C-alpha cells in the first residue's frame, strides 16, 4: 500500500532543485517501490520524488501503465542532447490537478541516468516516452509544465493555479 501523498501546486518542494543521489542499493529500493505504487495508485505515467515531498533526483516512469516491462527508474537523470524538431502535446500533472495544456517539447532526447544500483545508462527516447521523461526531469529541477506555457495562457490559468495554491496551504 502506498503511503505517499502527492504534493500540490503551491507546495515549495515542487520549486526546489533536487539533490543528487549518492547512496544506491538496498536503501534506495523501498523508496523507488513506494514511488511506483503511488504512481500506479494515482493513475500516473510518471512521478518525480519532489511530487511526494522528497527533494532528490529520482523519478519513476511507465508510459504503458500495467506493463512492468515499460517501467523505468531514473536516478540522477540528465538530458545530454535533443532534437531541433519539436512537437506540441497536451500534458497534465498529478501535482496540478484539473489543469491540462499543450506544451511544446523536443520530439527526441538522449539522457544519461543511473539505476537503483548506481550503474550508468544512456537512453534515446521519442514520442510519449521522451515527453514523460522531459516532464519528470523538469520536476527534478523545480520546473512545472505550466512554466512552459505562454504568458497569455498562464494568465488565463492564474485563477485556477491560485486556488490550487490555497488548497496546498500557500498563495502563489
């Protein structure tokens, strides 16, 4: 059973850059398992540690919920290159419930990351997987998808964002 509560827009942990993970192995596994459980429980395709109140560079991603074979655990991920080609696609976020908007992102990325044992990996991603990874890496850097919208679109969303911030116990 998951025990993490999703942090909502307005919570200051969502605006902090996560700290690098230096300890791997058995200490990290329970945290990753609990994040996966929380992501599944919340019907998400990705979850970053700051979204559950942990300011670390950790994210779990599953572009095909229900298929264990597509689950990826990213520790200390970083984008090392991206295509010039971009695409716009509607995004939402567990930390910004009730708000969805089109976000423009590179269509192909290459990342470096570590697994839960600390081994380094590289991955090329496109399509939905590339979008999810970019969204989650943004979270690890204190960036939310609404920050990537035009000023006009953000202005239209401001009342809803203020309401979320109030529910989180903070004004934005």
